């Protein structure tokens, strides 16, 4: 089951961290950067789950690649949030590191499924 995957568990923790960190963002960012970061974070675990609900390896890979894209979006958004001082450097760096750690795991999972396809 997808919830047993380490990458999904790390993605879940990352999503929780993003929600906690974005609570402190300015109110006028509620429909801007706050929303974008939260959607990207939720997209990661949602796409991993959807990929595992599909019947073909190609579909699984497709959704895992989308999840990876969401992680990279989140990394970029976190950098901007830090630049704008919505996040202090330590919290911004921690979110980026969580995202990149999850990307590395996801890359391994994608490679695993690509090998199954051959």
C-alpha cells in the first residue's frame, strides 16, 4: 500500500510542515503563495497515491513524475517565501531540505518502476 512507502510518509510530514509554516504568512498571501505552497505539498502525496491506484506501470510512473514536479515547485516557492522573509532562513532551509530529500527518494522509486517496465 502506498501509505507504507517511506517517500509517501516523508511527503506527508513535508505537507504538515508546509501547512504549519504557512500559517504565519501575511493574510494577503492566503490566496497567493500560501495557497500555492499548500497545493504543491498536498499534490505530492496525492499523486503518489493516485499512481499506486493505477493498473499500469506507465501510469504509476506518470503520477510519480508529477509528484516530483510538485516537490520542485514547492522548493522554488519556499525560496521565494524565504526571500520575502515570510519564512526565516532556518525554516526555509529545513523545508527545502525536506523537499529535496523527498525528491531523492521519489527518483529512486521512479527508477524502480522504470526497471519493471523493461
